């Protein structure tokens, strides 16, 4: 591909207004195809989002933090092993 320092590559649009409708149409049609193909998965994601929003709104929190991890306390450090 030839490129002129002033004009840019020859395949570029002459102005940004001519490319926008083309790319908008391409991405819109791809988005519609993805949504129609994976509708069930999207409903699953929506259910997770609604459940998380419900928990946040009602103040139900899980206890997480540096002191509450559910793991047994570490030994003194020397000779500690990973496993039984």
C-alpha cells in the first residue's frame, strides 16, 4: 500500500463522516447477530447482575477481610508446608 506523508494511506476514508455510517452498520449488525445467538447466556448474566444489585440494596454483605478468610491460621513460619 502506498502512503503519502500528507494524505495518509490510500484506503482511508476521505472524511470521518463517510466512514461512520459504514462502521456503525457493521457493528450494529454484528451486535444483533451476537445477541440473537447468545440470548440465554445474556439472560444468565442479567440474572447475576440483578441478584448482585438486590444484595447491595438490601445491605446483605458477606464477611470478607484480612481477618476473616476461612483458612486455618498460619504456623510460626519456619517449617510451614503446603498440605497435610
